[in-house]
């Protein structure tokens, strides 16, 4: 077994989180690493689709997620929420407002030179 040295403050945070969740520190740390790279142990990593990635994140974050009902929130504001299909269509049909910020900055720098 290898030994990992981490700053005391980080270890205190890990211990507090583990105590709060009533779980061992090493399990909590393993799950944190899994969040960063879930396929690290896989010989043939396969990218996860959106739904699989969402399920993986929900399972890993578990109790730290705060439930939020967007439909209820928007309805209380008097806004009729879009369906998933309407939202997907709107995102695909939206026009591109302009170039990316990095392209704009490069253009501005080029214009300043001349």
C-alpha cells in the first residue's frame, strides 16, 4: 500500500466530510477521484452519453445535491416552462450572436497594432 501526503487542512476537510456522512475517509476520497475520472481503471475508456454522465454524477454526489423543481419555480413566476423537445429545438435554431470572445480579443489586438 502506498502513502499519500496531503496538506493538513485538506485532510481535516476530508475527515469532517467523512464524519458528516458517517463513512471512512478512504471511501470518500476514492469516490472523489472517481468523480474526476470515472474510467481511470478501464482498459478501453468509452465516453459516457449525457444521461449516463448525469446518473453517474447524481450517484456520486448523492446527499450533497439539493433538490430543485424548475417547473414549479417557473410556474410560480408565471412562466410556462419549455418541454425538453422545445428546449432542444430552440438551442439548435438559435443564431450565433457573434464570434467567440477569444476571436474578438485577437481581432481587437490586431486592430490596435495598426
